[in-house]
């Protein structure tokens, strides 16, 4: 309807895909919940760069499962960050950040919805800052970096010898656990 070109490549490392992206002549690229690492060839194409919405207090919980790991670890506070992407995994400079509280009665779906709304607001703020040239970049402290690796099937099983809090935190991730275990 709006004549938008949409393509979903399996990899961004193919020169033909990179050329197809380059032909779009983008001013900016925004990445949200994307499972592939963008190669430097892609990162260098947009005029203003590539930006990522990441649901954690970076540099904590870099990687593919920041919300799930935050819940499983019983975190009470987190954030949504917008970063200018670099060649690392969630290691780019932070442009905007909004902190939020994780309450005991919130599960993965609740927190995912909350972070999506915060992320949308932060992207609009970021676009406005790019437009009015007020954008500022803040380096992440590499000494504080942690990694939130993908959740494996064996991590979804409940060990009834664990504390009530650990079991509760795992259950709060139930939508993702059901998906992984195919319950």
C-alpha cells in the first residue's frame, strides 16, 4: 500500500543483499529484536548509522536474551537503551536510556510489552535528536559488561531443590519456556 520494499534475508553477509540494502539509500536503520549481527558493510551504509533498541541496562545483559535473563536472575530494575550500533554485540554507544522497575507480579509478556512501549518512545526521541543535531553518545563501561546468552532447553526445567525465589523467577518466563520446550 505504501510501496515499501520489504525483504527478509537469512544473512546480511551476502554482497547481493548488501547491495540491495545500499540501493535503498537509507538515512538511518533501526534494529529491534533482530537475531543476526549486522556486518560492518551494512553498518556503514545509512547516512546517520544503525541504531538498536535493547531491553537491558547496558552494558549488562548484552546478547539475545536480556529480558529472560533479567527475570531468571530476579532483577528488580532494568532499562531500555537505544545504542548506535558498532561491530560488537550490543556494545555501541548509548544514545538514550529509560529505566524501569520489574515488579514481582510481572512476567515475560508484561515486561516485553513494557519495554516495547519504552523502546518506541526512545526511538522517536532519538530520531528527533538526530534531526535537531542534539544527539549525544555515551560509551559503555566494558568492565561492567555481561552477556545474556540464548536460553537453552535444559535451563527451562525446574529443579525443585532450588529456592522458592529461583523457581518463581523461572516460572515468570513461562511464555518463553513453553516456546523452547514446545509444551
